C-alpha cells in the first residue's frame, strides 16, 4: 500500500475490536462550529488527545481542499505515532463525467497518506440533480468508480451518505441504491447521515433497520443535533444494528453541533456493556473533554452529561439526605468511572445532610455535632437571604464553616490579618484618562501596616495594596493571581442603590478557588471577596495563623 508519490501511509493501530467503530470527526465536522478556528498545531494536539482517549478513527480534514488540512496530514504522519486510532482523510466522489483515476481531489486523498478515506456521496435524488447537476445513474457510477479505485490503491473506504434520511423519505428506492453501490464497490462501512439534524430516534431506528435488511451493507450513523436528539439518534441507530458511530468531542459542529462523543461512548460502555475503549480510558474522559475545550478556546460546558462540573452536583437538601445514605440513590453512575467527582452545593436549599457531606468533601469532620450543623445551616440561609451565594464560592463557605468551628464572627479575615480601614480613589483627569489609587491599613502578627498602590481599576488597586502590605510577612502571596472577577446586581433594589454581589476566582499556578462578597457598595463587596481570597489561599498553603 503506497501513496501516489510512492510513500507508505502510516496506518496507526486502529480499533482493537473491528466489530464496532468509534469514529471522531472533531477535526473536520467539529471545526465547522462558529467560533472555532483551529491551527495545524491545534489539530495535532487534539489528535493526540483523541488517540490517547482510544477512539478507533480520527478524521483529520479534507486534504487538497485547503492548505491547512494538507499540512496537517503531512505533519501527522511524521509527528504522531498513533497508539489506538487510524487517521482518516475526508473527500468527495469524483466529478461527474470523469474518472476517479484522473481526478485531482481523489489523488490528493491518496497523497495524504491516510490509510482510511471517507467519501461523501449524494443519496438524496434532488441533491444529485440540483447540486451535482448530473443524472441519478451517473451519481451511482461516481460512487462505484471512486470507491473501487481507492480500494484498489489499498485504502480502506467509508462512505458518508449525505442527507440520507431526507433522501430516503423522498425516494427510498434510490437512497438504498446508493448504499448498495458503495457496498458492492468495496466500501467497508456506509454511514447514514442526518445532515439537517431533523430526525427523531424512532424514525432513525426504523430506517436503519430497514436499510440494513434490504442492502446487507455494514452501516454507520452520523447525526447532527438540530432537534437536540443527536446522541439519542446515534444510540437508536446502534439499537437497529449500526456498528459505526461518528461523533465530535463535546458535540462541536456546524449550527448546534454533532452527536457528542463523550455521552455516546459512556452510554456504549456503561449502559450497553460494549467495550469500545482501551482499559482505563473511560476514567480519563472528563480530563480529555476539558483539555480539548482548552485547545479550541471554548469554556467547557458545566452542564454537559458525564463530564460537566455540574454533572454530579447536588443542591437540594432532599437529595443530600438520600446521598448521605447511598450516593446511587440520586446518581445514575459512579462519577469516578468517567473521571468526574460528586459535588455538594451549599445554598439556602441546604439541609443538615448537605452541610455534613460538604464538610466531608472539604476534609472537615463535623463529628456528628448536630448543634454545629444546625448553626451552619441557619447561617447559610441567613447570608444567602442577604445576597451571598456559596454554591459558586466554595472557599468562602469553607471559611464560614471553619469560623463556626472556632466560634469566630463570620465575614472577618481574622486569622492572618485584621483590617483597620481601606480607601479606594478614582480620579478623572482632564485628558480623559483615569487614575486609581488604594490605601489599606492592616494589622498582622502584632504589626500595623499601611500601604498604597495604583491599579488599572479600584479593585485592582486594592488587590495590589494588600500585597504591598502583606507580602513581606506572607511571601506566599506573590503566587496569588486574580483569575476572574464577576459583578451582579441583585434583584429587589433599584439602579445604583442596588445590592451588589462580587465573585472572585484566585489561583496560585496549581489550583483555583472562588470567594464571594456582598454589599451596597461594589468596592466594599469586592474587598470582602479579596479578604476571603487571601485568607483561604494562605490557609491552603499551610501557613501558620498569626492570630
């Protein structure tokens, strides 16, 4: 098996069990999502993640159609040693009236060196006549000629039947004749595509079962998510006999996206009992999902099934009471199976069980102290009524909990430093620029400190002044960095007199933590959140308390 230029393609390992395929098209179909623009380096990185996860096939793009995809295949052959996947090149059947052997885009597919090639073919009669502007018989010949030519060149061929379900509805006999043409010409798998994403699971299952019985071809499924049913449609196709599923990481894709790789694979492994990944790979799913999201520069969906940070988060007190007895009562799987964790959210819905479980999650043994737990529950409800929220500010909740354990007044950072006063000034200058200056007066280890700093905003100036005052005593603060800052005007007030809630996320290079502050003054609310952020950071760094 050689390329047109005489080189041998690098086959990769391929799926361990060829009876069922997990085929990923993130690098082609997923890259069509609005807001995603992948460089060649991005595509190489994602390909490595997908290979590590254990998919059987990675569709890398359309070589010859654009220079970026052509470069990707050239570099992937040299730079990636695939352990689990085979690289797939995507392209179209030859042009009408020509021959596959002389078609330049077919030659580009061979030159890519990919051992597997996916061809897109028209299976909807109206698309053949209106888009390809050719006859139905010529379309069948285009499929036969291109598939047989690539097979003769030693390539494994899959054929995507574009708009298959719409075409089947309009002309089932012709749609099935295109499937037969591809199968009889040597295609290993014929993939039925719900290109417009308008199908529902029962419809998918019925059509796949019929086509399988009538053609004898090995079938796959490619589902778009325009009805919100892409994952369900994919699994319905599997129920009907499809043995090849095409998906994208995190459901990326054109319009609303494609079938999401991660819930499809999790369902196959955990619900169907079908082994589709290497040993131990499923437990890496959450990490892989988030890593790919970072590469494409999109925030991971917090509510994504299986891998979202909220996928196993529990807020209601009733749920917490049951989970305390048995986590399976309100979880469909053990989150560790997919590399995720259970989280308890503390809010005004919290009951005693929520607080006890959250304390356990934070490594704080409440020792069955019902009176203490009751105090914490009431404190949380009281403060949430004032506008605080702890489900998004675990660090502030932990400080509250530890404060109750020590009998301290909540909301005051007394462990490492005590605030005497602070001041923030914003000056509007004649040239239209602004100057921001903050002054803080603190006590730490029996010493009074006064520091002033300038910043690009009043909160940034306060943050810098805190550091100037405290870094000599607590050098650990040099690693702290304000990562995110959110302000929300709470309901029930009006305009500039409204109560303000501030959420701050701080990091130290290894991890991040979130704190909350509330006040009628946005700067005062920010100061509260900053105090908690510095206090919690020193606590988790293991610094001995000053007071």
